[in-house]
C-alpha cells in the first residue's frame, strides 16, 4: 500500500491500523493536542487543501455518536448535514480513481432486518440514531464517489476488539477482561443471552487489506462468522484467567441490536491462515 490517510485515526481502529500497517500513513484529526499517534497528525482543515489529493487510500473512521449514546432525541438531520459536508469535501478533493474506505457498522445498520446472518444486500432497518446515520452516510458516499470517479469500499465490521481499546463506552470484551482480572463486578445490560459476532481488530485489518488489494470495490461485511452471547464471553474469559466473576444485570439501553450475525461469504477467500476463533483471540489478548 502506498499513501494512506486515516481520518479520525486517533481512535481505537485508527491506532490499531497505524501499529500494524507499515505504510506512509497520515493521521487526520480535528485537534492535535493530547492525541496519541506514531504517525504525523494533520489537522482536518489543512488536509483537504494540502494533502488529500496525494493519498492513494483514505479511510474514514469518524463516529459522531456511539451506539449506546445515540438515542432518538439527537438531531439526525443536523448530524447528517454536518458529516455529509465533511465527506463531500474529502471525496471531491481526491484524485480520480483513488480509493475511499468508509467504515460503517456491521450490526446497527441492519437493525430489525430479518434473515440473519445478514448479507451485504440485506434490507437495512436501523433502530438507533447511530445506525440510521451510518445508513444515510453510506448512501451519500456512494453518490459522491460515483460522481467523482473514486473507488469506494464500504466496510461493515462486526464488533472489533483489541488491546488498544480503552473506551468506557465500547469494547465489552476488553472491559470484561480488565474487570475480571481486577476482581471487579461485571455489568450486563439485558439478560446477556443475545448472540453477536466479534472479531479481533488485527484480524479485521488483515482481511481488510487483502480485500483492498483485490481491488474489487463494494460493500463488505467483516466478521468472524461466529456468534457468542455475553454469558459465553464471560465463561471463556473466566476459563482463560482462572477466575470467577460477579455479574450485575441492568436494563438494556434503547437502540441496542439484541443479536446479529453476519454472512461473511464475500470475505471468506481473504480469511485463509487467519484464526478467527474467539477463544484463541481472547487468550492471545490476555497474554499480550
């Protein structure tokens, strides 16, 4: 890979890509103060004017809202109009036939859709503000990239997890590992029985770059192909660290997709020699 820019690259996925990928990487952020990156950080206001036309790949990793915080009292139109303008400025400033990669959601955009495991062409019926916004932005990216002759990849990852995930609002696997090892109670919203797909961020990155190298643009689910409940995850972690935990159950939050699985047929050719097992990756994460 040649020149790569990560817009919103100071977060968990952006830092994980920077750590794993050996490339000419620019990290683009709204601010530089207090941000952590091993690569140069460029202010967004300067990026479109001075840098974006030289990029072979631009990854858009920005999230205005998080799934758990995206209740329906937020102004969807206001958020969409703001982010639509940002995306348009980036795409229009790119050189023709370069590649734009939009990170969407592998659960929230499907929402109440039926027919799980969901295929990329499954009906999108998001129930959260987060999912609704991602759906609208996917459509906008398709229009803009088609208009300006830019290759577009829409990535719908399942639930990525990994060592650099430090948010208190995302990353149930890493939060559970830290809590169990510190002998702290675990909080589960709902009954913990709903099953979802989880993928280690390093595996997601490996698959993503293989997909990009194949150069067939489009929409791709990237997941493990396996589903686990929160109770399953806790059992796996307890077995790995040889500790038991106390679980505190609380009411589930509005907009949560209780369970989902992804059809990963499109990426299966790119998963060779990658161990997607949750048990394997949790053990590896604990040892790291």
